[in-house]
C-alpha cells in the first residue's frame, strides 16, 4: 500500500505539471479550457469557475487531464476554439506539456544538486562538494566472472582481498596487478546488504584483456551552491534526455530489425515497485528518479505516435505542408487506433511486470 501511495505521489505531479503546460499556453492564446481534471474519471466532484471552466476531482488519482474546446476538430468557427487557432499556436499548446516536464526535471535535479545528488565523480563539474565517495559497478559484462558470481550493476564495491578503494581507477589497477589470483570481493547491494564472493579474473574476448567483467566508476553525493545547482540541473536534464533518446532509438531499431528490445521495459506496476525501492535509498534518490520519469514522460509524449502529443503535432505539421487540415474523421480514426495500440502495449508490459515481480513474491 505504501509503495502505491509513493507511486501516486511521484507520478501525479509529473502528469499534472505536463497538463498545466497545455493549460497555461491555451489560456495565453485565449483558447477556452472546458475542464481541468485532477485524476481520471469517473468524476467524484466538479465545480465551474467564472470563465465557465470545470475543475474536477476524479476517482483514479494517477495524474490528470486538460480538455480544450475544439480539440477534436469541432467548433472551428468559434474564436476561442483550439481548432480555430492558427497552426503555430496549436503547435505551441501541444508542445507545452513536454516543455513543462523538462522544466520540472531541471528543477528536481537542481534541488537535488543543492542537497547532494548521486553522481559519477569523474564527470562532476569543478566547484562541487563531494561526500560519501565510493566505487560502484556501472555495468556487468554477460557471461563474465562478475556476472557468474551474481554481482549486479549499481552495487558498491566494499573491498577486494580486504583492500578498500575510494577511486575506481585504484580498484581497476589492483585487479590488473592480481589478475592471476582468486580475489575475495565484498559487495554491498541496493538494500545495503553485504555479501562476499570469490572471483577469478579471466580473459574477456569482448574487451581484449583479463578482468572480472565489471565497469567501475567513482561515485558520490555532489552538491553545488544555489545558482550553480540550477545550471547543473539543466545540464543533467539534457544529458539524461539524450541518453533516453538513444535508448528509445535502439529499441525502435531493434524492433524494426526483428530483434528483442534490448532493455527491460516496465509498465505502471514495474514503475510503482521501482519507486518503492528507490524511496528506500533516500529522498535525493527519489528526486533523481522523479526527474528521470519526468524526462521519460516528455520524450514519450513527443514521439510522433497517434494519440500522443507528438502524433497531434505531426498532424499540425502535415496541415502546414498540405495547406489544409487532414479530414477530421481520418485524424480521429488514426488517434483511436493509436490509443488502442498504446493500451494493448500497456497491458502486455503490465502483464510481464506482474509475472516477473509476482514470481519473486510467489517464490517467497
């Protein structure tokens, strides 16, 4: 129950911030907003303000929505209708939600950098203060000694043969100097539980050298003064967005090539479980996770897929190229089909989450 509440508390502001972007931009261009809903129907309570807009509280507390006059292509003759406005204004209204999610991610990262955000020290900008420095596993090569020993990404390296390290380079050098020996490695997992493994380095053909098959990085909680923290928050947002875009491109490329996605996809159930796990690590980790979710929400919505903001933006661009709008019936049909596909994808991924996560529960 606590995990579900955390999930709602994290996801709802992200979605509401997104919808607030649509709301503010629509109001700026004098487009009538029919309804701003907190949560999703069925409606629990609603009231109208002096502009005639309905504010509603709904029973499903997973975000919210904005309903604009004329967004379905009707009321074209009314000056306060979305469909009456020029294409550039409709484009800005549609893209505003994505922009607001990027702004929110920058703010979350900025706040995180004020108190201290988990970062790779090698990539930290000058001027930052570092505490709780440690060596962590960034990646694990499949079918390597580390993988066979059950060592996982994001775990902390406590010691090797009783030797502790605060820099990844020192740990890598130690492994190279003792590559013909069996190493006693102590690790700390994300639950802050320590475990010991005996691991012997071997030749790794993928990297062309002897090793354990782990990518080690120096990490720590990095904090900055107020203004520098805001700047670092913006930088971190765009760096994260670039990484997420690269991942999405890889997934789409693999799907077109008939290959597996290459990453584990998670739906609402998986994200809820991850939210609970991250919250257990501390508030700053939850801030970082929320920022990443906000960026994911922005990028997902801007993809040119029917029913998403990106799909609606695509129809606006097609209208500009053709010099006239696409048939209202055709656009509505395309969006309905796109929505059905999205819901099917959510069901499939959610089923996968339930099977994967439930297997652990049932096994327990």
